[in-house]
């Protein structure tokens, strides 16, 4: 039977360790719990808020809702051919558990996304990406429960409307669906993507000329460990801002003024992606403390909580950083983290 608690502090459920109280709270470990929670929320005229791993959010105010902690677990192979494997994962699984499942079988497509924090269910909401790969590249479909209509729906990749760190679940359908499971198509003949970030440099340092999929995943983990703080040791929500994409003309003007500006190919023609971390570092925020918050000393893209920070302090610092980047570069950087 579903257990519903009152006035639960959500701070410990977020990697940034900044939270507020949920009016009501329940853990969903089997799908029948979700159906019961839906009926209970309807009877009490409450909205439902879905909480996954809590690694990509800043809760800035009390939630007058029934908060559901997603603990749906399980991974299964749906179909196999000689070239591909279709894998379905329950949404409450940790994303890295799913990546390990694939890597152990030498199935490619998501190894560059190793160590991205959060749950499988959160991955399509954000269209997570890292080192030249995005979730949408392997995505087939997802099952979700409509928290308004009280019924299941299957979403194809096209229906998810994936974009850079974006999907329909961050816009039109924000908060409407509880994602139950995600199905990916993985390759049994993986073509490793090695040309992004520090991957090739790290491989050269270790004398690895032709890496296998496990070696690549380990390299990704090493790079992330060297740049990103462990939330258990220093509270953070991972990459806090999206890398802005600007027009070629705007970039050329900036490059004339800042010759060492960093850049990557963008998702659309005519655009250039500029690393938000570089922009923030150039404005002098890297490693500086502003009370109990600041940008991480090894990676300026990471907003960290040095202990006991409030949502008010975090929001003030976010605005401070955005204002400084606009003033120096004329670029508005948007949060990648979901601010509630």
C-alpha cells in the first residue's frame, strides 16, 4: 500500500542540497503505486510533482503538491538482431547503471554519456548530452503516464521534439507526464566517437590507440571526475548553464574582440556553440565564493553549494553571473538546471 507522508523536507533528495518542503511525499517503487497516487491526488485536488535523482534541479519554494520519488527499477532487452539491440529501462534506474549495462555487452551509442548524473526518466526530459553525443541519437520511444488524463501514452522520438538540452517535457508538457520507461536502440558494431573535448588527449596520455568501448567509458569517467565535484563531497547540480548558440556573424565579431574564444559546432547550420564555462571563467567567477555559493574552482560551469546555502542566495548568484556575461560578451546564458 502506498505510504504518503506530510511536510517532507526535500533538501536531502537534491544533489545541490537546496530544497524546501513538500506538502505530501510518496515513493513510487512499482507502477501500481503511481496509479494509487494519481487517484489520491485527484481526490485531494492536488497537483503531482515528479522527483527523480534530484541532480538537475534547484527547488526554490515549498511545493504545495504530492511529490513522487521515482524508484522504478529494472532493465531488459526487448529485441536483438545481429547488428542492434533494443533495451528498455525503467525510469527510476540511475542513468550510469544503464550505460554500464550497455558497455558490459559491448553495445554502443551511449558510452559518451557515462557518468551523466540523474535517472533514466530524466534523460529524455533534458535530452542529456556530453562529448558529442545526445540521448536522441539512440532514443526509440518512452512510456509515460498522463497525470491529467490518468492513462498511459507512448512517445516516439519525433513526438518528444528533442532539441539541445530540451524536449516537449520541458515546455508544452512540463509536469504533465510521469515517465515510466525508456527504450533505446544500441549498436552491436559500435563506432566510437573520440573527437570531442579531451577524449583524444586522454587516450594519447595513456597510450591507447584503438580503444574499446569500456576504455572509452572509463576515459569519460576520468575526465568528468577531474572536472566535476562529487555531489556527496561538494553539493552541486552538474553543468548549471546551457552552452549558448549564436549566429556565425555574431561569433566572428566576438572572435575579433576575443581571439582565444572557445567554440564547437552547433546543432543547426549558421550557428556556433560557445562554451558557457569559458564565458563565465572570463568574467572572473571561477573559484570565487559569494557567501555560501560560487562557481567551481575546476570548472566555472558548475554552481556549488559550500554548505547551507539558501535558494535566495543561489538565485542571486545565477542572476549575477548572467548579468556579467551579458555585459562582457552580449550573450545571455540560460540555466540548464530546472529551477522550480
